[in-house]
């Protein structure tokens, strides 16, 4: 798994994909943090993360679109499948590489907030750290979904579009749930909403159910991806 992780992480930054994703997230975070500084109050930091939730969900399909489909298209998956490494190790290596790119981008994007804390009289550390943790958690869940979708096709474009559609649905599922409130479908949609789970962190609270939910989503889709790759090995 470690070798796969290193190989994939190098591949991200050997192409423009890694740099574009990191640069895009850094630019957006810097823009919104600049607006907070222009307002002269660190109490608006939560709004930065609320805005970035939408942009991050839309950017993540770019990270995962090549994770599995690229090997399938170039037939290099055969070398991986015959290598002395488990299918789960292959999938975990690719998932962790995608998460590594996202982690680097999000962590570097926190620098303006840390800089603000040096000058703010009452910096909201609970909200800042809570949003940072929540951002990484929903990112891990979304990236696992993207890796799974990438394993279903040989086209990076189709993988990106499919993941983007899922991301949009997850962003607006709580609004659909509100329209269907009072019945079983509405309850289920409200339960799976990424927005509702993430909103707890934006308030500076640490929610164990939300942590378990995001980690469970990531684990389930990594498992499904491994089963999909396993079926390809036997075929």
C-alpha cells in the first residue's frame, strides 16, 4: 500500500492536476479570508468554510477522476492486479494519495486564518479547528465516492462528471429532505446529508456521530471499490 501511495502521489504532482487543485483551493480560501480581514472581525470565519464547502465539493471530482480509470484505460491495472499486494492495499493507496493532495491543499489554506489569530483579540479557535476537522472528514468521504465512481469507467471525463453529479446531490439533499419532511424518504435523506453533518462542525462543536458517519462512508466506498477491482482480477 505504501508503494502505491507514493506512486500515486508523485503522479498527481507529475501532472498539472495536483498543482491546479492546490492552487484553486488556496486561491479561494485566500479570497474569502481576505474578505474576513477586510470586515475587521474574525467572527466571520465560519462563513469562509460555509462558502468553501460548495467549492471543495465541486473541485474534488478533479482529484479522483484519474485514480482508477487511468490505469484501466492504459491497461496498467493488470500489472497492479498481478503485483504482490492486496486489492485493498491498492485501493487504499490510491484513496490515501487523493486524500493527501486534498489534505495538503486544505492545510496550506489554513495559513491566512492562523495569521489572523496573531492579531485578533478573541480568535474563535473552536470554530476554526472544528471547521478544519469537518472539512477533512467530508473530504475523505467525498473522495472515497469519487474513487469508487472512477473504478466504474475507463473515462476520466465520465468519472469526473459522475462524481460531480453525486457531489451536487449531496450538497442539496437536505433541501430535498425539507420538501419531503414528515415521511420516511425525507428522514433518510436528512440522515445522509453531508451539509447537516458538517454544520455541526461549523458551530465549533465536535460531533462523534458526524465523525463516525463520514468515516463510515469513506470505509464503505473504499470497500466497494476493492470489491469492484477484485471482480476485475478474477475476470
